[in-house]
C-alpha cells in the first residue's frame, strides 16, 4: 500500500477555528511552512478564507491579498503548494504564483469556473463533498445513507470537472461539512462507498468537532492532534489514501511510521 502524502495546513486568516491569526504575516507563514516541511509535509495547503462553522465570507480581493505573497515566498522550499479556495479567481492567481493543486472545499459548487481554471492550468483538483456555506451547512445534514449519498454527490461534481477537461482529480468526503458528529463517524465507516469511484482520496479530520467529541478529558489542540493522528493511523491500515490533511504534521507522521 502506497504511503499517503502529508498535506500540512497553513491558514493565512484571522478567524480559522484552530490557528486563526497565527500566520497572517508573510514571515510567520514562511517560518511555519519551513517547520511543516521539516516535519514531513509533502504539500502545503494555503488558505485565505476560513470555512469553519459560522465563518463570514471575505472579499475575493482580500483572500488573494492574503495568500499570494505567501505562495510566492514559499514556492521554492521543496513542497508542493495547494491553494485552499472555493473561488476561481483566487485559484487562478495562486496557480500563477506557484500552486499546483486547487483544493476546493465546495467541490466546484460555489464557483463552477474553478473547473475551467484547473483544466487550463493542468492543476490537480481536489473535489470535496459540500452542501452549502459555513453559515448554513449545519442545517443541510439530512441523510438516509450517508456513504452512498456522499459518493453520489461527489460523482456529480467529478463528472462536471471531467466534462470541463480536468484530468487530475482527488476526492474528499468533506468531514465536518454538513455532517453532525455521528454522521462523520458513520461516513468514516462507509469510506468504501467513495473507494468505489476509483479516484484518489484525501482525508482531513484534523482538529474537527467530531474528533473533540470523543476525547476523554480536557479538549485542547494537543489532544485533538493526538486523536487525529491515532484515527489516521487506524484508517490508513484499512484504506489507501492519496493524502492526509493535518495541522500537526509531526504527530501524524510519527504515527504513520
């Protein structure tokens, strides 16, 4: 079984749920990028807009202004760069600056032009399962058969991407997006439904609420990181993933070896 790529999260935002405000300056972001790479990150996932529950959308111009200087500063550090955005303009600017992966948590539903951008730039496109923006997603979590429904909804977006000419596609079950605590765990039990699509899979449970719900004792970032690493170690015994998206690379890598 091929070892999954490790995608380190680097949020250039003031309001991301676990690390907002820590890496807003280019200097702080570059230092964190170097740390993540030294700990084993193969990919750096750069985000300029928080998608945590209840987060307010930011203007695209502000998102671009946050991420482009960082991408330009880290593009020669040795890791592949992913742009975490649901906006085609941001994706286009990021690829021009050095990103080779577009990680769209909306799976192309927010801005379908992102398929065109991925196609014309030959970028890898990560299509996540998503039903609505952060302000409404908690009301969109009705499922009868979550594994099959997530797979079917992903397939719709995958087919749209292929029709637009995208050739490198990764899927993501969208843990935490329009899914309550138990639904996330159920979806993890039913990842076989996604595997039937025959596409590379990225998994990103890192520090999410459903992880915290099963922590015994005090909830902290350290506890969530340990729980995340433990979960991913178990999942990678059962499934073959393209990548693992995490905030704490060191802890995850240690449990993978």
